[in-house]
C-alpha cells in the first residue's frame, strides 16, 4: 500500500510542476480537481482499482492532443514513459493508457464509450470540470489562448460527426457550449456524476442566456 501511495504522490508532484503555469485552462488546478472528483465518485464504486483511477486522472492531460499537433497518442505515450520510469507494472500502465484514450470528448455526433469503471470515473470527473462556473471560465480561457472570438451570431454551432471535424473546429467560444458543454450532462456514466452535473448544467444555461441578452444590449 505504501508503494502505491508513493507513486500517486510522486505523480501528483510531477504533474503539478509540469502544469503549474499553464494558461489555457488545462493547468494543475484542473488536473487536481479531476483527480479529487474521480476519487470522490469512486467512493460509490468499490470495484474500481484506485491506483489505475488516480494515476489516469493525474495523467489524463499529460500531453493533450490539442497542444501536440492533433496527435491523439501523445498522451498515452507520455504517460507510459513516466510510469515506466517509476517502475509501475506493465499491466497497470496499459490500463492507464486505455483510460487516457477513452476520456476525451470527440464531437457531439461521436459516441465515446468506456471499457472500464476506471475510465467511466475519470471521464465523468473530467467532464464535470468542463461545466458549471469553472467550466465557463475554462472555456473562455481556452478560447483566448486559441485566439477565438467570444461570439459571432453569423457562425452557427455545428454537430461534429467525426473526431477529425471536431479537431479542426475554430468557432467562437460561445459555440462550444452548444457543440460540447450542453451535451455533457447526458453523457455521464455514473449516478454520482449526474447528481453533481444538474446544478452545474443549470448554472451554465442561465449564464449563456444572460450572455446573449447582454450581447444584444439588454439589461
């Protein structure tokens, strides 16, 4: 048990150092929240492997495709290299890699099934951090980082029916709510995540309604 806790703590310190000054909303604070939420959700699922869940949560953004030229395997490769350096068993590494591959949203018209309870927990935790007050802040932080406008009424939201289409998207940030964020509540895997999502989703809907009213000069 001590060895397992050591590798989790060491991984947390490694990720904190690596992402401390990240400015797109994919920083250590985001990763820490996903880690803590995955642990919280796991309390209702004793069948979940804690080591796989926590390592995958901590490493899920280690090399996000958005920042690595669209390379979807950059994350699993980087996670494997780190865990191998920590002498983690190959079987655990392979399971963590699979979770990382299954976490990401790939378009509102693309299914993202999970193959394990560990992937379900980490995917839910990551999606919960994309909605609500923090989710709103992260959406606009990433939009600014990517040079996107806040809103353009002339550019309609798109139902991306392939991951390739979603990857190429450069629409204004407000479109992201319709193209991804409003879909997440209905794409969660666990009852615990769905309970958390209700309030966050409602807050997000109210925010967008207010945004659009103010955009048109209303009170």
